[in-house]
């Protein structure tokens, strides 16, 4: 029997000042499909109300129509904010906020990102204040994300999609389960800060101990792990301090690989994970941000 493909809908939610970032999120979804759908049998369907909403009259206000067609059905919600919260509705501080809260309350996977790039000079101070208040409210109930650039946003969205697609794979058929590896390797860039004194005796923090962390999110140990890094866009790979290999990564554990970055390091990189299970070889690619 052919393995059935699992389809997950991904709602891209944001106010009107994030058109470019909405395109970045959709590009991240489509690039994930190109890399993984055929092999992992999970397809992510991007949803944008401005492209797919069906006009209806007499069915409630505009946000209610969007809720019924998108927000109340999406498996995953990716929300992005720049300097505006958006227009208030009868039920929430903004339409995007309403979509986030409704999706969260029904147990969907919700990922919210706030831009930390410089604020536009023509921004609305009231909107920015409302956005900051909403950001603080969300941070009391869970972890929010931030981004400085389009490349950084794309890499972080890809990481979220990896997490959600892995969980969705547990719902597929037994035959599909047998065809997939038991180990699931995911990489992330980590760093620590340490204090140092400048020439005037002032304490400043600097980034130190940069490393690539590879976690095994699966239920089977990954043996003979070998990593390969490829730069995305301009620049080169970080310098690995030692071999990018590990004899074994047990389930629910991780290994750190020290790195050294310089001004010429690419903003993003592709990590190719290669490992074996019971003598069978597997590989998986992932795009991450070096920032």
C-alpha cells in the first residue's frame, strides 16, 4: 500500500506592515517542502488570507470570516510583527492577536516572531506601544522569537517547521514509520557571553564559546554521526574546532561542536547530518542561522 502524505496547513499571520516578511515565511514553507515532502511524506500548505479568503457577506465581521476559513482550521500558525499590532477587533486587541490566541487555545502549534530590526522613522508610537504590551503578555505564557533580518527569520521558521513536521510524522501509517529513521537530528547555533574589561575599566559582555549543538529528538540512538556544513548565500562556513563527528548520540541528548566565526561567515548555513541505525545509513539537511 502506498504511504499516504500528511498535509499540514500553515497560516501566515501578521499586520499590514510585514508584507515582505510574510513572503519570507511562505518561502521558508515552500523550501521545506522542496527538501522534505517526497522523502518524509509530510506536505506543508501555506495559507494567506489576502490570497485565499472567500468573500462572504452576512457571516459576521471580516475577522470572523478569516477565523472560520483559516485561523480556526490551521495546524500551524506562524505570526510575525514589525512595528504595528494592527487594528482592534470586537474580541481582541488586533486581528492578528485574535488569530494567535484562538489557535493557541485550541492547541495548534503557534510560533510568534517579533522584529528587532531598527524601527521605521514613520512608525506609529501608539501602535508600537500596543505591540510591546502584547509581546510582554505573550512572553508570560510561553516563548516568543525575534529576528533581525530576512535570512534570520527564514532560518528560524525552518527550525519551527522541522519541529512540527516531526511531531506530525508520528501520526502517519505504520509502513511510513518503518521507512523513517528512529533518530531525528536537529542542529542549532549556540553561544555564551562572558564579561571583559575595556581600557577604561568598564565591564562589557562579549560573545564567546560559539558552538553547533546537534540534538537527537528521536527514540533511537544515532551511530557514526558525521556533519557537513555548506554556506547559504555570500560568505563561508564557520571554522570547526575539531572534527564534526560523534560516535553516538543517544535519544533525547545532544553533542556540542565548538566553532569559530568571523566577519566573512555566511549568515546562514545548511547542515547535512549523516548517521547509521542498525547498519542502515540516513541523511537529513537543515538550514540554520549563524546569529
